[in-house]
C-alpha cells in the first residue's frame, strides 16, 4: 500500500468517523444548546443552532430552585460507595471462580446474572416493606446496599472474565515463593488485573449514577440523588425544555467528564474475556 | 368546654414544640409553577414559625404520585405534607390514611372554599385536604384565526360549532391545525379530556350497578366525534400529545383552538413565552344541549398522612399555604395573575385579580358548573367528573386510554376500541369484586 | 492448584457474594410468590384473602399479555440487532488511524452517560415531535411529509431511542476486542489476496464472538426491564403496540397498586427471564468454556 493511498484512506475514515460520531452526539449537543435558550426559544417553530440570545437564566433558576450540590453529593456517595463495596465482595468471588473452577462455576455465574432479570417493578412492594421495617427508607446506606446488590452480578462476571486471562502459572509461582492467598491476591493478582478492576469500577459507577427506579422510589429528601433532581424538572404544567436541558446537563456533565478522562482505561479493561 | 380543652391542648403542644428542638416537616409536592412559587415564598412561613423547618421533595407528577401512594399505603412515614389530587383524597380519606384538618386556625375561613372543590375533599363531613389550586377546562382559541375564518366564538359553544370552526381554521399547508386535544394515553391525559367530554354527550363509565357502559351509543358518539374532529383538523402526532405538548403547539401558533385546563390561560397569555399572547380568547367547554358541559374539575391539595408524627406543624403549614394571606403574599411578590386560582370565592370577588387575569371569569364559571357527584346526564354510583374515584381507576383509565389512542391513530376502529375497553374494564371490575 | 485447602478457601470467598445475592433474590421472590396468591391491593387494605391462581389467570388472559410478550422480544431483539450491527461498524471505524480519535470516541461514548428518562424526553420533544421536532423540520425542508413517529411506528421509535443509548456500550466492548486482534493475521490475509469482506468474515467476526456474546448478555438483562422510555413517550400505546411485559407489570403495580396482580406478573416475568437465561446460557456457554 502506498503512503499516498493510506493517507487518502485516513482522510476518508476521519471524515466518516467524525460525521457518524457527530450524529450520535447530536442529541446531547442539542440539549446543551437548548439549555442556553429561553423557554420560548426552546419550542420555537424555526429552531436555530447558534443564532439566538444566549442566556444563563436556566442554570441560575435551577441552582436557585434545587439543592443541586446535595443531590450531587448523594449521587457520588451512592455510586462510588456501592461500586467500592461491590468490588470488595466481588473480587474474592471472581478469584475463586476463575482459579478454583468446579463444574458448578458456570451455572453459578449464570444464576447470578439471572438475578438481574427480575423486573424491579415486580418486587417493588416487598422491597419497600423491608426497607420500611429496617428503617432504610431515604438513607444513603439503604441505596448503597441496593445498588451494590444490583450491580454485583455484573461485577463478578466482568472480573471473572478478566481474571481468567491471567495465566494461573503466575499465581502458582508466587505461591511457590510462600505467599498466602491474601498476599497472592493483593500483590500478584490486583496489579495485573488493575485495568479490568478499574473499568469494572467505572462501569458500575456509571450504571449506579443513572439508575432511576430504586433511587426514585426509595428516597425522599435526604438521600435523593441526581435522578430525583432531574425528576423535578421533567413534565411540569408549562414549558420546561430549556430548564430540563440545563438540569440534564448538570446531571450528565460530571459523569461525562469522568468518562472522558477514563475512556482509555475503559477501552482497555472492558474485554469480557475477548483478549485471549 | 370542648373548645377550652382544645385551646389548652394547643397551648401545651405549642409550648412543648417551642421547648423542643426545631421540628422539621417534609413536604412532597409537584413541580408545577404554583408549587415552585410556594417553595420560594416559604421563608415567610418559617419566619412566622421559627420552631418549624421545612424540607422539600419536588417531583414530576407521575413519580410523585407513585411515591406518596406507596408511602401512605404502607405507612412508610416519609412525608408530613403531601400534594395530592382530588382523585386521591376521597379514596385515602375513606381508608383512614389522612389526618383530618380540624385545626387550620381562626382566620382560615373554611366557608370561603369553593363548594364544588370542598365537597370533593370532604369524607363523612370531615375535611381531609386543603385545596392549593383548582382548575377546570375551557376552550382557548385564536381570535385572529377565527375572525379570518369569518366566525364568531359564542360564550357557550356547542360541539357542533367547535367542529365547524376547527375545520374552517385549519390550514395544513401553513402548519395551522384547527384543534389540539390531548391524545397521549393515560387516565390523567387523554382520558381526562375524553371522559369530561363524554359527560356532555350523556355517556358514563358505569351504571348504578357498576356495569361498564362502553357499549352504549353515547360512548360511540363521543369517541367517534373525537376521532373525526382530530382527523379533520388535528395536528400530526396527536396520540403522543399531553398538556405540555399541546401548550407548546398553541404557544407557537400551530393551533386554532385548544380545549384544556384553565391554568393554561396564564401560560398562553404570558408574553414572555407565548407568541400568540395577545390573540387568545376563552370560552366555556362545549356542550351538546343535554344540560352538561364537557369540562372537568381538578384540584391539587395539601394533606397530612396519618403516619406523620408532626401533624400539628404540618397543619400550620397547610393553613399558611392555602390561606387568603398567602394569596396576598403571592400578589405582592409576583403579581395578581400568579395567585393560585380556583380555590376561594373571595379571590373572584377581588377586582384587582379579576382585572389582572382575563381568564378568571371563565375559570370560576367552569369550576362552579362542574358537579363531581352528578357528573353526567344519567345517575352514576361514583364520584368524580373526569375520573372515577375508585382505586382501580388509574389502571383501567390508562388501559382504556391506550385503546382510545389506538382509535385516534387509526390502528383500531372506534367500534373495536370501545369493545376492547368494555372487555378490559369488565374484567378488572369483576376481579376487584364490584359491585361492592 | 486444587488442594483441598484452597478449595475450602475458594468456597469461603464465594460465600459473601452468593449469600447476598441469594438473599437479595430469594427474600423478595418468596414475598412476591406469596403475594401473587393473595387478593392484595395496596389501596383497598383489609382482607388479603387467599385466591389461588386467580391473579395468574387474569394476568395471562389479559389481552395485553401476548402483545406485550411479543413486543418485549421485538424490543430486545431490535435493539440488539441495531447496537451490534452499528457497534461492529463503529468499532472497526474507530480502530482505523484517524485524526482526533479521542474526540470521536468520547462523542460516541456520550449517550451511555445520559439518564434514560432524559434521553426519552429529549428524543420525544425536541427530535421526534412531528410538528416542532427537528426531524420534522428536516423532512419539511427536504419537501417530505414528517413521520409521525409515536403514532405510525411507536415500537420502532422506542427501539431507536434505546439503541441510541446502548450503541456506545456495544461499540466500546467491540472496540476493545478488535484492538486485541492479531495484526499479523490480517497482514497475512492481505498477502493471500483476501478481500475486506472475507477478512471480516473469517478473521474479525470469529475474533469478536466473545465480545458479541458479552454484549448480548448484558444488554438483554437491561433491555428486558425497560419501561421509563415507554412511560415518557407512548405510555405503551397506541393500543398495546408499545407495551412490553415490564410496562404491563408497572401498570398493575404502580397504577392500580394491585400487589397481587403485579406479583403474579412479576413471577411470570421471572419465568420468562429464566427461559431467556437458559437460552443465553446455551449460546454463551460455549464461549465461556473457552
């Protein structure tokens, strides 16, 4: 292949990639732009991409109206707390599944995943009653527990597939050197598996951040995360697109920034055992 | 004697409350504009009651309803004041889930509350909720378009005239549709409109023995009219349109007429958001000459769940938020047009308000003409104008709404939709064990 | 490796996960199972009498049930098809040497971070609305009549919205997998004169099979319980055209507060989910084995 030819294909691919990704990104860009419009402009019959009076009034109003930072903090605590707690439980389980396999391992794994197929609406009332009786309604602890349990199967599975790529000789070698299991996990397994663990963490943080069923039903004022913040801007009587757009951007941007900084990590770690 | 005792009790209660640390009450409310204003102005309340602190949970209507219903039915006790509608109050009051509002204060003037609204909030002579704002429905129309069509909107239009006017105003080429009506499936969406409409056609949900009535000619006429008028003069995508979608259409000048909640009057005449603010007229909801008009009756109210342990403080708050003084407070801060409408007769005797709100007279006339106990021409076993105040209604209302939406898009014929509705309502009612 | 000592330890380390998930699954499940045999409506407390299989009878004979069953399959299948097809294309494209790859990648990734209700509202009101939406403006500009998305193609519209949310996830996993592809193999194929399609079919696709099964598995789990998007856009209508099983259960549990009926629906959904799980296990079992 000549240099010139590859140069041309690079231009074509670049053009193609930018066009497609812009189209995919467009709804978010549109939300961002709308968040700087007035409500009247947001529903205007001839919408304009840039030619309008840019305003910050939506952001000002949203900040004045809701305790954004409370919700923000709750989101952080719940998503990060549940992900870390989940890792603590999932890593040992994934280790034992990956390195001490039995006939039942696969079934166990599938069973764990199938617990996620229970439709949440179907078990709403039982869970609500349990939360009431244990005094967990509207507490961050309660939500951390729920989010941990919801994401645990995915975590175990992701980690399991990642651990399986690690040749067991490495671990055996360390055992020869007299390391016990804890040392083996801590000093040998974790450093090797760090990309996988990091992307597991990232993925579950994202999933917990966006979970909008349990976080809405089980909270009131104290533990409500950003999903509840959003729910106070959607569909009131009256115009709301611009304010909803502003609120949406405020809810999305933190996680978008996190995603931006960690995308390489994510791409490296989300292998699902495909890198054999 | 009894009064003295009560005063004593009150005194002790206030004393103990003052002695104790600050009491925090949690208020769950809808994210509508009037409630946002209430939240904004609430430091007036905390100034008057330094021993009470407020915590707010503001949510979109559907989510709020799910949450407070779950909470009140399971005795979760997460909220001290709940914003609920006239649909919930009679059901919950009967269940004993609400605390009676018997201590609203001497200056509250309960008799000033509009009787149509108050009767819907009273169970066994006890008031279980205080109305925050009330609404009915009316016709909003474009004065310029109707003049262009060479017609004149009567104060009390008939359904026949509406259809004729809608046709005359429609100019699909120019993107102007004669009539915008709710089409999105839901008991509080398209069914609010269609049920209210059906009353004026003489239809009813159930007969005196709780037999569903969708197989009657009256329902057929109602739905046929709705489908026809929307096919002739409605906007595309009507089956996904609720209040907000239609509001956006009307404000951008796409609709000739819009029949919806009276609170919309304030939005469409608001010059900041509405491109047609100076070209809007109002008329009463249409009728068919059977003695009932097609307007509904709704109020958002504040109530205290029985599970709340802070009902004294909660009652103080409710009294503040639904009082005459609150109206004056809003008028002072936001202007008379922004005062929560439709709850007190005194507001409609206030010349300043009547001047500031061009839709005020229609609102009060509509509210007063609605009768939740005798909503339609024939007698019914239920309470409610555009709903049936039984627990099963949210479910069957939404399911029937889906059938009607299908008739609107043409996926089903009117006959099929009514037949399916009759069947599914009949099933649910049998399962629930009606007649009770 | 497999000394009895390490086996015991392995069991011990599995213990927390298994016990927690067992509790998380069994306690609500047993309660749900119990409720499903009761005449239990949250809004009419009182008797809660035992009524046998009546709740199941009503749920399964509900005219909405079969429609929602097939809609569920169409919804899951449709989204999987779009996200996998689009995801493979995107992954291959992003694997090429292009300028500004990081920016492209973050743009593709972004929809995954948007909360479902928000994306549904944005798509419904600002893009798909047949009068004020952007697509309608675009269609009119092209001289076509705008599509009335939620009336004409309700289920497909929801599939489009959901696919938009899940495309980044699929693309990301597939990209990770593609990047681990052995370049020498492709170069060798080049030398043998293989065309791009045969290269794709014989080398890339087999290599991606594990990543594809991973995408199928995870997405299926999430797609089975979609309902926020439906609630916001069509409320399951017109008719039952966009009602799926989860939405049907939602109307029973959170609109009618019929705990008995909702529980019966929940149990039916669990059974369906387990059938899907067995199916998936057949599919994926091979890939998990090695």
